[in-house]
């Protein structure tokens, strides 16, 4: 009789262990279902945000020539990403952005000016004058009207201001 009771106790403990495993499984499944619901809500919110951004970008108007945006909102210059633009295009674009902003201080500093040829510099000077801007064009290795030669942080010579 004691052996029978011991067997029944062992069976009950075994059944209880299996039941605990199923309870644990059910708890994990419930938690997973909650996580899936939350993921679905977040995915819907992300999609909604992306759609709203695309609508906003599609409606953007700009006074900067050649500037547009792709559907993700990445700025494009002449239909290409800015890093793909030539040095001359980037320098001209920088001036166009400055002119379009129409700030109180009408001055633009353009780096990598050596990328501009003489024709581009002349066109930039005309546009700066038309927009009542002062444009400081930084170049390496060129000398011309209005240059300030700086070497090791010291101004060595100054030229005449360009018209």
C-alpha cells in the first residue's frame, strides 16, 4: 500500500511538473502575443510617419535653383545627392542657399573656391552683386584680385577688393 501511495505521489508530482511547464508556456505565449500587438502598432505608426514625411517633402517649394528632395527627404542638386555634385556645383549651390535665405547679414563664405573657373567666379560675382551680398571665396593656390595670402595663419599680403 505504501508503494502504491509513493507511485501515486510520484505520478502527481510528474503531472504537476508538466502542468507548470504548460503554465510557463502559456505565459510566454501571452507575452509574445502582447509583443506582436505592440510591434504592429509601432509599425503602423512608423508607416504613418513615413507617409506624412513624404507628403511634406512632396509639397516643399524652394527658391534655390536645382534643389529638390527625393521621397525620403534627402536633398538633391540637379537630381543627384549632394556628395555626387562637383566642387563647382557645391560652391555655386552654397551661394544659392545663402542668397535664398536672404539674411540680415548678407555675407557668404564659400570654401573650396578653387573648384570654380574664372567664368563661374564672374557669374558668382554678378549674382552676389544682384543680391547685395558680400561673398568671400576661399581658394588654395590661386592669386587674383582681392586675394589675401595666408600662410601658417599669418596674412602675408593683401590684394585689391574685387568689383
